């Protein structure tokens, strides 16, 4: 059963909790309760595989939103979903603003360092 909200809560993306910047873009995040709202700003020439992939170190975008080869163009006012495992890019010469409530919590977050993972495994083994 979903947790009931007991009081009204409000934040603004104009003063976000966190800002992540990357080549030709940024994402602004505000978390209200258990929902993270994201506003992504992408400049002309932005492409996920060139601007964000080097940071997150995954083959495709893992945020819920197309590695199956299908394509769809979204424009002003459009809403939609796409599954994890896709690339995305700006079409045209105008900036793009995307509002998201499903996958921005981890978006453009740097990948964990391999040394940190090894250290965590070592600590786990020592505790036995």
C-alpha cells in the first residue's frame, strides 16, 4: 500500500537541491518526499553518448525513458516514456528543456570508482 502524504510539500527547481553539469547540459534536481523531480537543460549538439556516457560509464542511458533501434522525436509539450538502454540527442539548433519525475535521481551521476567497490568487498570479507 502506498504511503499517504500527511502534509503539503513544495520545492522549486529554480533553487534545486542539486545541480549536475556535463558537456552541453545540466540537470537540476529537487526531491519532495520520495519523488525526485528533474529539469534537464540540453544545448544544441548535446548527445547522451558523448556528454553523459563518459561520466556514468554505461553503454546506454539506464534512466527509464532505445537500444532496440527504434526512434521517436519529442517536441514542445510532448510527454512519453522510454525504457532504459537508449541514446538521446538534441535535434535542431535550439536548447531543449526536459521535465522528468521517473529517472533523474541517478542521472549523470559519476560511476563509482572501481577501488571503492574493491574496498567494500574487502570490508565485507573481513567482517565474517
